[in-house]
């Protein structure tokens, strides 16, 4: 679905530079779908976190059951050894009494049979307890292995995103202090570029410095094919006052996001299926619009890099 949407966006950009109401609605619908998919990913992350906690609790319970089973088995062994010692003593007594009293022999014979029956019952209980203990041990090992596998996948994803963030920071180091920041939050990497680096006021044409920055970012993304790339355009709350093609801040933010996508697509090593453009207008500010400084921060492009969670989804579905 993302591939088809991107193809439609690309065709519309090539056919006309105008953002008609119909295109705007299509973009708005596509962005809503993307938000739904993002929420689905977030729910998967929440499901994973919940499952991890549950699995760790189950692991702790399995360990407790295992330790209890070991204690019970050890007690059975002690009882078994004590009973066997009694039997051995009675056998010795039986041998001594056999010469002196048939009554005593009969009593000892009966006692021996009782002890043998008790010993057999305890042997059976010990065998059953050993089987239960092995079953618990196997379950404990399987659950520990699954938790370790999930934690390894999560750790690998986090490490990969950290490496990606560091690679982007190195690639864009020349633009530090020019309205560009790179952050890692919640398993994602956020690249924020203020409009002073990219666009003139009211324009969606990317300037020379901005093009250089975006192409440098594209070189890193080309080497990371398992990353979903969402480009969001943002404005301040000052109403759009331009003429002609655009009618609102939302139109402008969408146009600017699409302009960034077009520059990234110049790099043929980037999979277009990984790219999504969205305009958010003035509705996701990061600073107050009451000051010039705050409005400048709100006028920005955010590139949100998200790892694909196919492997995690597979592991969760196997539970």
C-alpha cells in the first residue's frame, strides 16, 4: 500500500506542481493510513514489552517451581534412604530371630512386606517427581531461550539504530549550528532540519545548502535498506499568505516534504518503497508560536527513521 501511495504521489508531482483539493485529500488519507500503521508498530512494541514482562514473570515462576521440585525430590531421596536403612536393619533382625521364634519371624516378614511396599511406593513417587522435574527444567530452558532470542533481536535493532544515528551525525557534521539536529528516541532516529537551512519563506524550493544536507543524509540511508523513512513537513501558525498554487500551511508543509523526497529519490540506491512524505502544517509544534524564535523552530522538516520489525513480529506470533 505504501508503494502504491508513493507511486501516486510521484506521478502527481510530475504532472503538476499544484496541490489540488483532491490531491490534498489523497495525501491526508495516505497520512492517516501511515499514522495507523505507526500506531500498529507502537502496539507491537507495547505487546512486545508486555510479553517480555509476562515471560520474565513466568520464567521466575518456573525457576521457583523447579527449586521446589528439587527440594521435594531431595526429601523423597532422604525418606527412601531412611526406609531402606530400616529394611536392612529388619532383615538383619530377621536373620537373628529366625532361629529363636517363628512368631517373631512372622512379624518381621509382615513388617518386611510393609516396608517393601512402602519403599516401592516411594520409588514410584520419586520417579514421577523426577519426570515432573525434567518437564519443568525443559520448559524453563525453552522459555529462557525464547527470552534470550527476543532480547538479542531488540538489542540488535537498538545497536543498529545507534550506528545509524552516529553515521548520520558524522555525515551532517558540517551543518551543526545551522538548524539541524539528530536524536535517537524510542527506538527511532529523528533528523530535524529547520527551514532556514532548507527553504526561503513561503517557498518549497530547497536551497543549495539544504540540497547538500539532504543528499548527505540520502547517502547514509542508501546503505540502510531495512529502515522506513517518513518525511514530515511542519510550519508555524502564521497563515500562509502566498498566491497561486498553495492555499494553506498544510499545502505548504506537504509540498516541502515532497520536495525532500524528490531529492532523496535522486539516489537510486534508496528503495522508494521505504519513503513516505507527509504534511502536518502547524499542528505539531515543538515550541511556542508566540515568539520569533519559537516559530523558527516550528518551521522544519523532520525525517523519522524507523527499523522494520518483521523479525520481532514473527517471534511474537510464534508465542
